[in-house]
């Protein structure tokens, strides 16, 4: 699993840097706008019920959830985008952004369906296929983005992403076509009532969390222009890659171990958590140091006169990424310690910070003010949250 994630991220970053030089800031700004919408919509699209595929008590129950989501996803996604299109007409969205919104509809369908298939692979413990699909998705994405550049120098990134997702979806349906069949709606209705907290709590919490992380490229595009949005999106993409790798390799294992340790009232949970936090802090600090010295010099040499402000954005956002790296891999403590309300309040805080940052930056007509506010107060928020949970673990020793 980690092998697939590592290879996929390596392809995305190293080949993606060349793709970034090819397309430039403007194309990446629109691509960031597209990805932000898709990221939030894919969470709403499943209503977070894809988790029930994995937590199902039997194979038949898991298949029922798979079939139900196959039916429900296009309905939910369509409703979401009807609302978005209505909103876009009210604010008189420019023609290109309206086109991207339509493409985001198809992109959201593809991503959400692939997410559903990934959870079925997880239930069946077909981790090799799950790992390989991550590699194939990354490879096909950069391949198609490169091929589309000549014909579509602005939207080629989006077309390449969508074609890649479609290609992987065809493979996924080939693997799971035998699992499609009649839906037992009475059974699903009963299970939804049993898991009502997923829709009533987990869904809004994760939507707010996703908005907190994905809203900024959209806001920057509208208030500061597509070029600045592209630089911000690319900066976060570079900085977040090692964080994603660390979270992928540690979080699932930590989640399972923390549950077991808590059940057994083992006092080692606090010590284990501190070690993980310290390790993540050291690893991310080293990466941030390298990327802000040698790394940025290499990138500026490679990009030549492109990507202005990249050095400033990476430097300022480094604090936020380091702070996130201390908590993200152990974020399952929110569930383990039953601190869901705390998680919801924190997500609301991040959401509010985005709007405050944009308001101050627009008022002072300085994009760097926006980035500083997001990084500083977002980072402080993560550190406060980390301190809160460490104290909870210490008190429960």
C-alpha cells in the first residue's frame, strides 16, 4: 500500500514539476479551482457512506452498500452541481470558470465512483490492486496532461485528470462488475438509521474540513487572479507531498493500535503518540529546510522567469505544513477519544480563517497578507489542537 502511494506521489511531484513549467501559473490556477471543487464534491457525493462498505459485517452487506452508492452518487452529485450552477449565475461567473464548473461535475462523478471502488478493494483486502491503481492514476494523469498541452494549453491539466480518472474507473468496473445487482432498499434504510451519525455528524464535519483545506485556491482566484491562485496551489502541492506520505504510512496503523491500546487501558498510548509526533516534526522540518534552501533554488533555476512569488509562498506556508504534520497522522484520536465535537469546532475555525485571511489580503491589496494569516493562524490552531489531545492522553494515563 505504502509502495503504491510513494511511487504515485513521486510521479506526481517530479514529472508534475515539468508539467508545471509547461503549462505555467494560469493553467495551474484554473486546475486548482477545479481540484478544490472536485475534492469537496466527492465528500458530499458519497454522503460518507462509503465507510459502510469497509465496516460492513458481511460480504453481502458490503456489496449492498456498493450497489446503493452506484445508484445514489450521480443523484447527489447532480443536486450539488445544480446548486453550484445556480450560485454561479447569481455571481455572474466568467465563461471559462463556468466551463470548468461543468468539467468539475464530470470530474466529481469519476473521482467519487473511484473512491467507492477503493473502499471495496479495502473490504476485500485486495491491497495490491489498490496500490497499483494509485500508481496507474498518477501515471495516466501526467501522461494525458502532457499529451493535451498542445491542443489545450489552459484546460489540458483538467482534461488529462478527467481522462485518467475515467481510464482507472473502466478498470475498476471491470474488476467489480459481478458485484452490481439488485439493491435491497429496505436493508439499506435500516442500516442508514443504524449509522445515522455518519450523515448527521461525520458528513458535515468532513465537508467543513475539506472546505477549510480546499477553499483558498478558489477565493484567491476570485480576489487576486488566476496566476496567484496557481502559485498558491502549486506551493501547497509541493509542501504537502511528504505530509501525505507520512500520513498514509502511519495513520492507518496508528488508528488500529490506538484503539487496541485504549481498550486495554495501556499507558503506552501517550508515549507512542509523543514519539510519532516528534518523528513527524523532525522529518517535516528537515524537508522544509531543504525545500526552502536547495530545493527552491533548483526550482527557480528550472522555471527561469516563471512562477513569481513561489519562494515567498513556500517559505510562509512552511509553518502551516509543519504544524499539520504533527497532528494529521494521529488525527484518528478524534474518533478514538470520542472528541468529535472538538474536531468539528476546529474545522469551523479553519473555515473561518480562510475568509478572514482573504478579507484582510483584499482590503490591504496584498496576497502575502492572506498567505501569512492562513499559515500563521492555521498553524497555531493545529498546535493548540495537538496540545489538547496530548493533555487528554496524559490525563488518561
